[in-house]
C-alpha cells in the first residue's frame, strides 16, 4: 500500500477531525434530548453549555438558537438573559473574526460585555480590539480606532477605578500614534485632564509639554494656557504664548489673546509691543480681527 504524502495526510486528518466533531455534536444533541425527556433540565443545560464551549463557533449557530429557545421555555430570567448574551457574543465573535478592522463591531461587542459587567471579559475584548492597528498611517483610518483607546481609558478610570491601568492605557496609546505624521489633540487633552483629576499637576504639565513638543495644535496650546491662567501662573502663560506664536506666527487669535493678557495686567506697553510684532508678520490669517482688538485695547 502506497504511503500517503504530506498534503494527502493533512486532508485525511482534517476529514477525521471534521467527522469526530460532527459525531460529538450529534452525541451531545441526543444526550441533551434524552435529559429533556427525563425532565432533567439542569443536566440538559450543562450539556448545552459544554457543547457551546467545545464545538467550533462556525458550526454552533443552530445550537445557540436551540439553547435560547430552551432557556425561554425552561429557564428563569437570568438564564434567558445569559443565553441571549451568549448568542449575541457568538454573532460579534463571528463579525470580528471575518473582519478584525471592523471597529463598529468591536464597539458593539464591548458594549455587550460592559452590560454584563464582567471586568475580566471587558478588558479582554478591549485588548483584542486595540491590537487591530490600522494598516496605513493615515489619519482617516485611525479616527474610529482611536476611540477604542479613549473608551478603554474612560472605562478603567470611571468603572474599574484603576488609576495605574488608566495611566498605562493613555501612555500606550500616545506611544502608538505616529505623531510625526498625524496626531489627535483629544487624546492628549484627555490624558492631561485625567492627571489633573488625580491632583497630579506636574503629570498634566508633562503630558501637555510632550504634546507641544511632538504634535503642537491650537487646542493643546489653548487648554494649557487656560490651565495656567486658572492657577495664576502668568509667567508660564507668557512662555506658552511665545511658543504658540513661534509655532504659528500668522495666528491672529494667539497674538490678540497674548495682548489681551498683558492689557488685563495693565501692561499697556507690553501689549503695544505685541501688536507691533504682530502687524510686522509677513502673513496673517485674520488681520481684521487683529486690527479690531488693537482699536479696542490700544486706541490712538
């Protein structure tokens, strides 16, 4: 008898596995039917759960449907809810298996697990979801994905109340984003606001300082200046405005706000000097705004 070669041997083993799995499913279904006829509902329920844990998901759709019908007929409210959750979990598993980059399916799956409030499963699904990094380093592919990280961080802070894990989620997310190509002001600001809620002002400053160094944006400068203004740190505000204008010298909003700050401190000469520097710029994005503020703050 000729020996089977590699591919033929693989096909033989695959066929045997398929046959064994089919026989297992048939045996379990017959056993479950027997237990139901004997009114042993708890034993039948255990057989259902064993089968759903061991039969491949792709062959278990009909079994899930029967299990839900079984619970509706014989189970209590909790059992029915568990069966429905199990069926929906099966559906979401199938969706993310077919397309791991379907972030909407991951969001739905996470919401399902959060409704069950099993902390371990919630974290597992979050970790599986964020592992599916967009294949292209273009912002449009990342805009939906980044909200997985945001929701994960908010879950750890507000629901799990785990400060260290929240910091770790923000840190890993910020390390993952290719800031040299694009960035997200929202995640920087959320990380800084989290540190402020922990009364860690130095941590918030470090986050915002890194944001300005790696990916400066208007929103980040504005929020950082707002925080320092609330704390009364005028010198820090001045330094931030200088960095803001060094990064964006055509920004009339920044020039105007810097001058308004000095005018509010009765530093009229400093305000005039700022306006003179502003109008000397080769290009301005909204010169009419600048002249309007000059007329109001420093009338001739």
